[in-house]
C-alpha cells in the first residue's frame, strides 16, 4: 500500500482539524467525510471541494475503496462505529477517550489484532514538541527518578451534556502521564461536584496511586475564572514545569530539589533545599495533529505500532472508569491493579 484512502466520521468541533491535517499528511487521500447535518457538509464542500460529503457513517464504513476510518464523534458512539469499521477491514483512529469502558477497549484491541489492523487513539498531546521533550528529559534521567505529577486543566466552560469534567478534560493529561511514566498505577481516588443538578460533575480532583513513592494528581474544572494548562513533574534531582499556554517557552527545567536528613529524634524533620539554574529547552514547532495523522498513515503502510496505540488508550480509559466509580462513592479508593 502506497497511499491510504481515508474517511472521517464526524465534522463537528474536532473533525475539521482532523480533515485539514490528514489532507496535508504524506501518502494520504481524504476520500469522504460523514456528518448527518447538511450545514456541516456545506462547510466541508466550501473548504474541501474534492472531499465527498455523505450523511451516513455506513457510507464510509462500507466503501471498499476506503482503507482507514477516523472517528470524531461523541464518546458513547466510539465503540459501535469502531467495531463496525474493524469488522469491515478498516484501520481505525478514534478521538479521545477511546471508549466508554475498558471492556469495550479490550474488544476493539482484540479485534484489531485478530484482523491485523492498526488501532490508534487521537491523544494529540503525545505528538507535541513539549511532551516529546519531557519524555527525552525523563528517559535520560535528567530529573532523576520521578516523584510526582501534578496537573491543572481548568477554564470556564464548555459544559458537556453526556460526560463529566474528568472524562472531558483529564484524558489529555492522563495520556501524557501514561506515556511519560513507565510504572503502572494501582488505585484511584476521585471527588467532584455538580453545580447543575444533573449529576454531571463540573469540578473534580483525582489522585492516581502507585506502589512506589510516585503519585499523580489532577485538578479539572469547567468553572474557573481563568484558563490554566499546567503540569509539574518533580524528580529527586530536578523538576519540570510545563505550561501549555506559554507561546514558546512551554518547558522549564528547574535545578531545584531537597534532601532529607535522618535524625535520631523521629519527630524532627531536617531538610536541605537546593535552588539552581533554570533551563528552557528548544521545542519542535510541528503541529501535533499533523504528527498524529502521519503516524497513523505510516503505521498502516509499514505495519508498525503507533505512539498513541490502543493499549495506551485502554490505560487512560481504565483510569477514567475507576475515577467514575470513586467519584460516585465519595472518593473511595478503587483498585485497578
């Protein structure tokens, strides 16, 4: 296969970005886009007159000339659409989160493996220059052994009608955590509250626990007066601050740390603090979504495993599913070992 013929299902909020980047990707031909709303297909025809607009997803899934399908619809439609596409022999890229449950993710992974098809999740942040640089820094032990991951993703709106704020916002940072930290988590605690009386939490806090001394914490909200997109990653040697709202200097590495002194009197804690220089690494400026598109297409052609593969997508869903149980049980610890 030298060129991948591709169809996109869903031309709402994220669909246009996907079509634009797959249109620019190497060895890819965007053949058709499906959306049930005539006004969205009219927008498609104006911007991409060469791409066929269809009303029904089945028109793409059943098209024998289409090799791969991109699903950019609501989370609860991901599984049935992806399953149908895989059954039809299509490679599949699913918008995040991958599915609404681990059981659904497992079925898709098994089906893709059985049919020898590429299954990928659009965890776009893994393809940013910032996350790639953080992985390089962590893997090369620049910060030493990671000790904590602390993330805030808060802003005013957009309230979702079908999933809570954790399912909406946390997948971004959970995918980054899963990509950067090799250790698997063992349990989840989550708390949250709904201010709209519909049982859908608009503010939530989640802690991901590990067997080691590492810990991860997430603060997500649709009701913040300011927009914050910041992650702190602390190591026992240095620390990283990742601010995604910074136009250029998104990553800062602080030569900052502490050492604990052992005292005979256990009630006293003696700590030595160290502060040093701040390093701001240069980052790749390639659009992350183009990286997603190229990875998907090239993995299909060369039969390779994508960076944001189905197993990574499943791990994110596993944490999300456990957080849902915990949040409905007032923060009870939920084991995911």
